[in-house]
C-alpha cells in the first residue's frame, strides 16, 4: 500500500528535529517518533535530545553558575563590597536550569505542530525498510509507514557494568542535570571558605569517549563548592591536542579539582552511613585504595541508542566494535531509503551543530533538488572547563601524523588576560597554539586557545580557517584591543612544540 509519510524521523534530538523541520518546508508529510528510556536511576526528560536535556544547554548554564562564583571573588578587587560568606544553593540553580530546559521541550513540540509535523511519543523498531512499529509507554502499538526513514536516536552514557556496584550506586550525566538537590544534599559555602560537605568522584575510563563531559562536570561542580575528584585511567581529553589537555587539567588542579591519575575503580559499595565506598587500583604504584564519597558519576563513553531499533531485520549495517551505523557521504545507510545523522553515525563528530547541519542538508537533498553534502572538516568546538579550551582543525599530533613533523610549523605563546591583572588571578595556563604547514603560504591546519570565552574566540577564527586562512594573512589582521583574541593575531613565536613559549602581550 501507499506509505503514510514522505519522511519519518526516529529520534527527536538536534539532528532529527532539524531534518524534520527542513523537510516540512518543502510541503512534505513528515513525522517524528521519539521516546526517552529512563536512565537506570529513573531520570527521564522531554523532546529535544541530549543537547537540550542532558548535554550542552544545562552544562553551559551550570558552567555559568561556577563562573559567577569566580566573578564574585574577583569583584572585591574591583571595589565591590560583597557580604561574606557567599552561599550557593544547588536546588535554586537546578530548578532554574530545569525550568528553562522544559520550556525548550515545549517549544520544540509547538514548532513541530506549527510546521504540521506529526509527533509520536513512542519507542520505534523496524518491521521492514518502510515500516516502523511504535510502542507507547502504556504498551499501545501503532504502525507507521514512510517512503524515507532517518535514524537520529543519538547515544546514551555507558555504565562500567563489570565493576561491582556501578549500576546500583552510580549516576551519569543523564542524571546529574536533573538532580533536585545537591549531590551531597547539603547547602555549601562557596566563598571565601569552601566547606567540603560533599564529595563527588567522576571516573573516566581508558577508552571512554566522553572525557570532555567528565572534565566539564567536574569543573562546574568544583566551582560551586563541591569537593570533586576525577579518576583517570589514561590520558585526559582523548582526541584533543594533548599539550592543551595537560594545561586544562593543570588549571583544574589549581582550581581545586583533585585528580587520581593512572587509577581505575574495582567496586562500589554503600556504607551504613549511606556513603559510597569506592575501591580503586593505582596502575603505577600497584596499590589498592578505598575512600568514601557522596556521589559516584561515570563518564566512560556513550553507546549508540540502537538496541531496540531491530536494525538487523532490515539489513542496516553497523560497526561491530562501536555499534554505530555506517553511512556514506550523503548520510545513506546500507538500505536505500534509510538514512542516519548525528551521534549515531560512524566517524562523525559527536556535536550538536554538525547533527543539525547534516539533518538540514539531508532534507534538502531528499526534497529540495540539492546535491550539497555535509562538510565535516574544520569543525570548531569548545570544552567548557573552568578555563575554557576552544579549537578548530587539527591537533599538533594529528598534523604531524598527516604531514610529518618536518612539514609542520607551530606558533604558540602564553598570554595574560587583562581581566586577570587587577584580580591577581593566575594565568599560568592561558595559552594558544597555531599549527601550520611550512610549505609556501603556511596554511593554518589547526588553532587552539585556552582562556576566557574560548568558544566565542574560536567561533570567529573558524570562518577564516574554513576558508583556507594562512599564517601571513592572520599576521595582517588587526586585533581588537585589549582582548584575549587579539593575542592570536600576534603569534610570532615559533618552535616545534612544547611548553617553553615566551609570554606575549602589551
């Protein structure tokens, strides 16, 4: 029979919603099927996907809460009289953040309705390449057919189930942003006396793909006054430039976050006082240690949310190691009318803006006679740690691997933000690096920046690098004085690599 919809999207996150809304512009009959499986701790949320509910949005808002705490400390140096002590109340922050997220959930539903996109709050699975079996929370079944189907279900945090007590007693980022009370259930004093009434441990695994989530969460938890420990089995910020990653963690340590390096947990138990007893091993010292915490958060990577889709029935191929869906340059899967976008696809950046752009372009190719493909090169991103790290292009390690160390020139320098001077803040980790080709015009391969507002800084430079900017062109660019971004236009120090760059500035 005739398919009911021209396009059906499975997954109401950033990529799926963008694809649906774009397809609706062409007058096509579109439907979105979305369902949130509660976390093992029972946390659930509304329409909008990871970014809106348990990712970018609540993370950035809680990061801002921590920055405000630092600003309160700085303010006294600028003449503001602030009564002491200053208290932070988790429940007030959480309620405000969660209310905003709920407004976004509602906004997405209204937008779908306005664009005449049908919304099904159901869990979907394939019956055949054109048919989806939808199941409501109450168990009611609905059959939906479509000419084209897009999978955009994203991923969910993994639990290290091989560790005793991990599932029973741990939380993930899926839960952290929806906690009604502080992880220690105790109001904390932020400044000037931090009372360590709550202790949180965040674990990053050796192969985890969420190191940025771990450090971002640890950063804002420390910033609002919670004693936070990060346990790392391997390197920080895997996949990022490792020199920059080291500076990020150095600053976090000076900021108050504790790090247990080269360690991994073996079990989690609950004590009679309801504290969590965590036992871990140090791989260097070959010792075993046990300590107690109020909260254990896992950040050991994300798994593609494909378990209930029944992909094998219709022949959609996945990577056997990662579980992600294999797609070509046009986001097409191994089945002609089935596509996939976003975090669920193999080899794509796990970033909201790329999922949105890929979803829109896919709709335009399907219904708008477009042939434009998504360009995944030189995608900028930022890690929202207490001192932010933004980058675009290749890391130094990746550049050396692609072009060879003899063909790479690295310009780098430390700098001190003007805002830090009066407040007497430490700027030891404020640093920038530009990786260029040595030959001919010295095309910029990668730009890395650690400092205040790193995302805003990198966003501006990303356009130039996307357009093939060169080092000489950047040196002809006049900086805006006095800004941190201005320092990038004065990068005149060159060295293969390392941390011995000279301080630049006015």
